[in-house]
C-alpha cells in the first residue's frame, strides 16, 4: 500500500466503536483533513460529496462500509444496498460492497455467530484493500512496458484527465501509477494535467500528487488540450475508468471522450487504465452505462472561493453546496452536469489492467482479461498462486 503520511482510507477500531476514516479530498490541496464515518449513511454522504472518489478506492470504501455495518450490528443487506447505489456509474463500489456482504452472509449460513461473521467481513474488506494495492503494482508494470512499445525512446509527454493516483487506490493508483513508474525510471519529460472541470480533480488532486512525487508537470485548462495536440506536445494520453462495458466502451470523468477524439485525430495513443474489476461484462455496450447527473451548482457556482484574511478560518470544503463560492452565471441559469461520458472502444488504443493489456480493444480481448482474472483467482484458491 501507499506509504504516505495520511492514508486515503482506513478502518480503525476505537474505544467507542469501529469507524471508517477518510482523507477528505474536498479539502485538498489546501489541507489534509480526515473525515470519520461511524455509520453507513455518513459514508454514503462522503461518497456522494466526493470526499472519497475514484473507482478502485470506492470498491474499498464499499467493502469497509459493509464491514462497519456488520461490526456495529446494523442491517448488512441494507448497508450493501445503500453503498452499491451511492454512485451508479462506478461499478467497483457495488463490487466491493457485494463481495463483503457475500462473505458475511456465507458465514451466517455456515452457522457462525454474528460476531464471527462480522470479523470475516472485515477480513474480506482488508483483503480487498490489499489486493487493490497489489493490482496497482501490476498495472504500473504492464502500463510502463506498453508505453515503451508505443512511444519508444523515453522523454514522454503524457496528458491525463481527472485523478487516478494514490487518492483513488490502495496503492499508487491506475493511470497515474504508470506515470509514476515512468517518472521513477527517468522517462517522463512532462505530465500535462487537465484541470477537469467543474470540480478540478486534476488541478487540485493530480497536481497535488505530481508535486508529492517530484514530477515535472503543468496544469492546463480543459479547453486548451486541443492546442497541445496541435503543437505536437502530447506523446500519449492515460486516463482511468469508472466502468468498462463488455464491448470495450469506457465510462470515465466527463471530458475523456473529447480527449479520445483529439488523440485519434492526431495519431496519439489513448490508453485506458483500470483494475479488471472495473470491467462489467453484464453491460454489453456503452449505451447501457448509467451516467450520473450531478447538481447544477457545481457548474454555476465557483466552489474554490474561500474566505481569506485574519480569523476567517479555512472556509467551506471544495464544492460544498451552492454557497461555497460566488455565482459564475446569471441567476436562474440551468446547467448540464454529467459526471461521466462514454468513449467507444474504437477510440481506445489499449486497456491496461492488473491482468494484462487488451489491444486492440474488442469484446474478445476484454473477455479474455476477465477470463485471466478468473483463472488467477482459481489458482489462488487452490493455494497455487497468490493474487
């Protein structure tokens, strides 16, 4: 797991009872504050407010949330249901919650008491956390090898969108884990960080991580990406994913599709990076992915404004409701604010997962990644391989 001072997520046993503790991403980069969740509704609120966000870590949060409900004697099935639907596009969230719920229910069916079942649920959630960190390491290995094939010679100028690093993972992340591996090997010339409107996950969070890692990076307005491509300043685009359909279509932070179109036009590799658990074979195509629609105030109000001057304090968290900043548009203006868009597989050069790389991206290559994952799990269960 990542070894930074402030963990992104952890389950902690306190004298007054267990809690899930989160690094509150709405307060970054100004302050590293933690958010303590004592029950599932509090965790659901944290997920919806983006205090914790990013596909892999949402799976971990879902697992810990179910374990928390079990430990505190709440309705486990209801907790799993609440968590699974907190953000509908992010498939990992439901995966983590359902996996830990299944472990709990299986223990009860086996005749174990509730305390033992709760302990097994927590063990499963911790295993999920550990597996994600290990998956992050494999993703970095596969992805850096792929980049050396796609863009040989080093000195890479990589464009990324949203945040895909340690803040979304039990380890170094997904797309940003690859960038970090390239940087550590001396092969990164520049990381281009798209600001990622309207909540600036790139400008606030990816830049925060890039600075931590000592990378050479520049933040750009989302609308400036086209000029970078036109100037020949982008060697590869690396993005994450919140859901990958069976046909290879990718749902990711809104603005991803535009970058894919630009990359395709300019002949630049467009690489999607995610753990294999982000692949949803039950969703046949991109048209079947439910895209979360978020509140208008994220677009119409400037959420970055905080009080300044002596004695004013830190002000509201980033994006915390309509009053978080000054109005940017006329009163009464409506807004279109999808959290994600869907990129068709024809625009994706490769999908990098912890089980390998799919390229070209087709239903067959996507299914093979999932088949590899199942074979690994079967070998691990037989004691032949640890995932």
